[in-house]
C-alpha cells in the first residue's frame, strides 16, 4: 500500500470546522482512501473512506483532490470528544480484507 | 455496541510470567484477525496476522515464539505474551474486518494495556 503524509499535530477550537490534510502522491488507481481515528486509550475506529468523489457521513466529510494525490478530512464542528489521532490510510481495492498499516497520524487537540 | 471485544482491558504481571489476551468478534465471523502493539506516543505497529485454523503470519522482527497466536474459532483469536519482560509493556490492540457490498471495515478492540513489573 502506498505511503501517506500527515502533519504531526493540529489544534482547533470547539465548534469550529477542522480540516485535516493528507498527502498521498504515490496513490494508485485502485487505492481507496480510508480515515480512522484513535481516541485516547482506545482502539481505532473507522471514520470515512472514498475513492474519487467527495464523501459525507454523520461523522465527517472527505474531500478528495481531482488528481487524488491529496485528501482532506473535514470535521464540520469540532467537539472536545473529537480530540484524537487521525490516521489517513490507503488501501488497495483488491486488499480490502487485509491488514491496515498505520502511519504517524495527526494528533488533533480541541480547545474549549 | 462493540463489534470486537478484547479482554482483559488492563493487566499487570510479573516478569517471567505469561499473559493471554483474548479478541472476539461479537456478531460476525472473522477468518482473519490482526494484532497490533502501540508504545506511548507512537503509532500502531502490526505484529501479526491471525488466520483461523492455520498458523499466524508474523511481521518482520516479531518473535513468533514469544508472541503466541491461536485462532481456534471464527470468533476468537488469542495472543499470549510468553516470559514477559518490562520491555513488553505496551498497549496491545486486535482488529477484524467485516465486509458488506464490496467494502470492508476494520473493527478494533478496545485494547489491552500490559504492564510487566
């Protein structure tokens, strides 16, 4: 699976939008973009995924660049409970049931 | 509710003893589960892939005789840390994937914090 690059940390204020960037310049045509997050002292949880089009769900939105070499996870209104490490992971469509390789992720802190 | 359950959530053991961690998929069958280890302020590091009914596949650098994995049923995988030492103290996390309609989502246990004294 191709590599991703994320900022080590970001800060946000409560109830403001947060844009978490991810670069994946070596993405292949069959790679899905997945986002997981890990709250303190817990296992990771799924946030969102996409291939080419922007995606929305109850947790977040995913904006994917036209060339797919970068993407942005958008939390529309950050809450204190959104403080976590966010991981952007590429996963080949032919390896959907396979292992996830985690990078360093972005540690998001949310200030009241 | 939790889809993947891990037990125990926290364990303290003496150096030289063995510790078993259980990972269960609660409402689906998982032929494959994964075990990760996470040190403080670091990312998750994949240790091994647990395969139901066959031997586990270990990542490079992970000692298979020290970290014994058993996947005897479609809903249970266990990780046994043998002859534990203080440097084995870490946060151990398991995961299993569930697929629907071409998309598979990875579900993670709540993690087990192991402290070896």
